[in-house]
């Protein structure tokens, strides 16, 4: 149920991660230098794995102890709560905008979170529901609609190069919330597992050149023994 996205320089990291995850897990290698397209492909093709939930994770993820079993239990809990999109990670830079929705779950508060600005986008701001697409799981019937969304909104990817996670978060909120006008998305339908089940390696340089990606990108909510 997991797609691990990687680049040729870090393929060995992805292979090691896949061995830790066990089956079903697949590797999605970006050989064209188009991380956005690689993530769209990963979300599309991981749906063929079957199952109620599918997920995508980066090659530089740090897993909690016994991650596979704990993730399955959290997804069963998410199902019982009616959640359809979850992240197992929260970047500490987003802690100021994190609001708890229960003992073991939280959300990014879109009302308080500042918008993402990129030069090609001009004054248009993008508010991301995702604290980075480090390790995200989505109900398969939702994920199956992502490729169509990406085709219909190709201009967003041109306006926000490198912000695939932000656009994916926008897709999730629009699809789950049934909102056709992307400018009017205000409700967040993405839930974050607390404590986080994964963290971000800080010993591996970002593959993005943007200065924001050179910051230390770790979780303040990660615990190796999280349940």
C-alpha cells in the first residue's frame, strides 16, 4: 500500500526503506527531474496495490518502531472516525498552526496558517493542509481522483513549482469537502497522527534548491515508541 518516491542519487535509501516496510510497497524513481510528475504518478499507480488505504512517503523518512503495524492500527482508527486523509508527520515549522482534534489527532488550522507565495503565482496564495508530503495515507477512492485533478489544474503546478505537497493538500480538501471552487476552500479535512509515527532525516540535503527546503525539517511530535 506504500509508494516510496526517490531520485537516482538516493535510490539506495528508498530500497532500504522498502525492505523495512515489507510488501506491498513500490519504488517510484524520478529520472526526469520532475518531482511533481513523479508524485502524481506515485499516487496514481499505488492505487493498483488494492486495499482501502494507499500511501506515499519520501525516501528520507524516519519510521517509528514497528511502523507497519502501528500505521495499520491508526488507519483503522481513522476509518472509525470517518477520516479520509491522514499524515503521520508534522513539520515543527507548522506547530504554531496545529490544533488538536482529539487525543491522538490534530489538523493544520488553515485560518491561521499563512499562504505559500511563489514568484510565478503573483498575488495568489496557497494554503497547504499538509505539513510536507513526507508520509501521507489517503482512502483509495479519493486518491484515484488525483490524476484527473492534476490534469484539470495543470496551471497550479506551473505557478507553484516544487509545491506538490501544498497542491495535493488543496486537492484533498476540495475533493473530500466537495468544493469545486479552489479559491473557496477553507475547511481542512487532513488529520495528523499525534504523536507522529515518522520523522524527517536531517542528515540528507534537500533535493530542492529553494532556500526554504534547506531549513531543518524535523518533527517536534515524533516518538520512536509512538503507538
